[in-house]
DNA sequence: GAGTGGTCTAGACCACGGT
DNA sequence: CCGTGGTCTAGACCACTCC
């Protein structure tokens, strides 16, 4: 059942095991084993079991009712994975569309005051500035201009961006993870440049999205302004808690 | 320091205490007391201390580094509270604006297939339908049409909505909490009716937002379509994890 | 090796929901 | 009353970082 000699923590093993149990064998709103039953069944302490159940609760698989028990959430099957991510690449893959990104500009620039302020660095500090077009099944969907601070991503190059998504470069090559991202939305009209890049009619309606991403130390690691096509691409967001 | 006879759990008391410590006395990125120091200082077990620190980490106040210690997050002061909520009322209060809501329509209706499907009930089931205008400092900002299922909110009346925000009615009168909300955004043009209600020019640009709210059992408790003024009202969203 | 956070145990008592 | 989840203790050992 669980392998006490594995390097994988017991509670993680239990999470996987219970997710399987829930999605394979249990009905929504059915009662799960009680915590103490799970302890006995898998020979684990209650602390470990509660750690695992807490994770499952955060993931939305179960809910608890004090005095009554633990229950399987409704509709977790359908809504599972649907949009936990704030990555264009992941999002498109979940929609079964082939994501593609074209980097149309990449340069190292000193920052003017406005953007230096939002990135939380001094005016004139260096940053990478890039322009990218995002495609879904070869249809252009968004145009993005991003700034990321040089001091956190030294010797980032355009070649690295060809190989894998930006957030994978962040994580794998620079050990930077997005912990929090704030976004602001506005309706707008595309500029001529934008409508050409996105192959749409002039003056097309669009969403303008500004994103600030922070690592877990709350340092901003990315500032991006996106223009999203309005009709073909639905922008979704999930709030939790 | 902490009151062991209080009905408030020790870890909650510790959370409050440490938030205070962090926001009053500690610099961003400074090292906090180690877990074992906190145990000793407040005479608590390590489990309890770790529970509290876990909460603080989720709230974004601190981050941990295995083997090094626990540190205060950057910029938590500025960004504190700024937009943890998905309630118009709370959001406006945080911006120091006076929120007001006018209910312009309220009725009990049988649901047609389309909306019955999104609410997860049978066609023809009853729901409350309401139209509301949201004001900030007496300036109209949004127009919303909401559907909420009758079986979860029996004998809801317009009078209840006069007294307090919808989500407080949900929580206090029906013990329903929003655990997850999914939103979809689109740029759009206001209809004549909408531009009149929001006192703006005809054909004004606007954001159209569709929201589905779920309780912790993952049952949808609200379906709302909003039209938001584009210029005076910035729509913000925060992603976590 | 010393100090840190990460995982885990085997208990205990409390508060809540039902009988 | 019993069974449930919620809180809490006093330990133990591991994995990581730094010196």
C-alpha cells in the first residue's frame, strides 16, 4: 500500500493513493473512511493522515464536516485540472490545443522610471524585454510584451526561450517559481501593429491584461502586458478560498 | 503571550501574534526566530508552531528555506489585503470607496435549459434571478444579473439583500460559503439598457464577466454575468501558488 | 558538527453531530 | 452515548545549508 522505505514522503504517497480511490471508486458526496480508519488501514499516524487529507481538501477533492466526517466533493471529475495554472502553455494543453510561442523581439534594456518602479528596481537597472506572439493550433491568440529583471536571470538568451516555455526556464534554469500573480483587465481596441501581428481586422475589440508575477519571497520576477483576441480566446480565472 | 485557556486555538493566537511582529518590527527578508525558538518562547509544541507558520506561508507573510530558516516576505506591507477577496463590497472598502448596491429586479423564475445546466439543476427548477447595480462612491460601476438556486436559498427575499451584502446573506443566513469561483472575461460594447443604467455614453467599451461560484462541496451556488465600466473601474485578480 | 526546516509517531483531550 | 474531525503534546529521525 504505502512504502515506508521510499524517499517519497508517506503523506504524498497517501495523497496519490486517495486521489486514485476517489476518482476511481467513490461517488460525489459519499462519505470517505474516517481518519482513524485510514490510520489503521495503512498503518500511519493520525498526523500523517491529516496532512494528506489537508492537501486533498486544498486540491478540492474532499470537504470535511466537523463531527460528521469527510466527503468527496461534487463534480471534481469534470472540473479537475481545468485551469489551475496561469501559464498559457499549460492552459492550451488542457484545452487540447497545440500551444506555440514566437519570440519576435528580445533585448536587454535599461529600465525607465515607470517600469523600474513596478519591477521594484532602480531606474536604469537592466532588464530583458521580449515580445512574443502566442498561438493555439497555429492561430495567433495573444501578443505579449514582458520585462524580467536581469539580476535574477543573468545571461538569459533567446535560444533558451526557443526550447521550452518561459516558466520552465524560470524554474529549471534559475530556480524561480511564480508563487503569486496579480492581473488587471481592461477592454480595449487593438493598435494597428497589434491587429497585424494577430492577423485580425483593424480596430478589433481585445482584452488588455497586465500581469505582475512574484516569487515566494514576494519579489516581482515578471511584468507583462498582454493583448488578447476577444472572440477566439476566452480568458478564464479561478479564485480559491 | 498566548492564553492556553482561551477558546481561540493556540495556533490562531500565534498567527495573530506573529503577523503583528512581522508587520511592526521585522524587515522584509530578515530571518525570523527558528521554529524551536518559537516553541520555547511561547511554550508550545513544534506541531502547533508549524501549523501557525504554515498559515503565515499561505497568507504570503513568510517563506521557508529548508536548512536555512524562515524569512519575512518582501513587500507584504504594501500588498497586504489588497485584493484577496472576490466580493465587490470588500474590494471597494479596501480601496476606501463606499460601496453601494441597488437591487433593480428580483424574482423567482423557472430555469430554461441553458442556465439550468450551468447551475447543475433540472430544467424548470426554480431559481432567484436578480439584477443589481454596483456603485462606488455613488458612481455606477457594474451591472449584474445573477441566478441562485432556490433549493439552497429557500425564501430569500429582496429585503434581506437590502440589509447586507449577498455573500453575507449566503454565509450568515444559509451557511453557504464561496470556496471557489471561476470567471471568464471578454471585451464588449454596452447595450443601450446597460449604458443607461451605468450612466455612460452609448456603445461604451466594457468588460463582460461571467462568474460561477461553488461552495466547498463543489455545488454551484451562484451564476452571475456582469458588465463593468472600463475606465473608472479596474478589474483585478490574484492567482496563488 | 550544529542548526534549520521536513516528516513522522503514539498518544491525549476537546467540540460537534447524531443516537 | 459514540464516532467524527479539531487541537495539542513531547518527543524522534531525516535532509538540507553553512562553517
